[in-house]
C-alpha cells in the first residue's frame, strides 16, 4: 500500500468496511470499546487515522477486545507524537530488535482487521494502484503492534494516546510482480498465536513465515492515492 508519499516499507492504505457484527464474529471479540467511529466504513484508510485493532483481554478478563488506535506507532519514549506518521509499518525482519518496535513486539501485539489493501505497482508510465484482497473475501487479519504514549510535559495524568503499526514481510509468489513487500496476513491459528501472551520469539517468527491467505487483485482508480477520496469506487475494478 502507499500514502501520498509512497512509503518504502509498504502498506500505507487499506480498506475496512467490516460491520461490528462481522468483526465480533470473525475475531471472537468479547468486548467492544465505546467508540462509534470504529464501525465507519472506510475505503481508504490512511496513516494517522483512527482504526480498529483487536487486542488480547486483560489478566482478569481473557476475552479479546476491539479498541481504537491511531495508525502510526508512537514509542512510549518519543518526545513528539508526530513520529507516528513515519511508523505505519514495522519490518518483521527487524521489529524484535529495533528500539521503536521491540517493546511492543515482545508485549503488545494486536490484529488490524481489513477487507483488503492497496499497493502501487511501478511501471514505465508511472505508479498504478491495485486492490488486493482474499479470494474468498473473508476478513483479513494484519499482524500489528500497539503502543501507549502520553505527553508528560502537559501533566502527569494526561490522556494516553494509543497507536498501532502493521507488520510487513517480503512479498511472496506472484505478489512480487506488484511490490517487494506485503503485510503479514494471518490465518485463524496465526491470530491465536500472535495474540498469545505466552508466545516466544521463535513462535512469532513462525507465524510471520506461515502462508498468507490466497489473494486476488485488480487495478483500481488512481484517486485512491488521495486520502480525501473515500468511496466504494476505490475498490471497483477499472474497466
């Protein structure tokens, strides 16, 4: 995917028009945050926007929760939340060691639900967007990380900002014809392992390496390159 600036790490635009019931049923959600915007259909999810994430339950309530987060991870030690705009993706090859992501990789893993995502293929005549989605149109589960940040310069009890990032990996198979990176997309067993507090690093890397769902894709209108364009037409095949 990409944003107005084409991010090198990939995965900078996706679509999520899943209903509350579809999210609850598919991801086995036990509790939903009181945030109506989580269920606004969005055919052009862009960096720094509010998105839905699936997180494991708390110790005294093991059920999964659907929570809001801003897309673009802000490390807890960051001086300014604006750094999140550059951290919409975390490369799976380095996330366990990179200071920006290693704490979240170890302790705060989430799922970012989607219907599909956009990727730009570079050709002789410029960049062309494609919409990529599961062949069976089932919900996508991107492997994600989340983090908490608070501006302590304001006051000690300032509200927490929750942010998230999407893991990426090297593109596989025919996906390489479009881009050299792709989101880490998980099946149901992968979701269980990714959200498990007991998963060791070896297990997590196995989850990342597991096969992605079978995907289909088609070219779409270039208007999706602007966050201002948010309509079902964004995912419609070009004539």
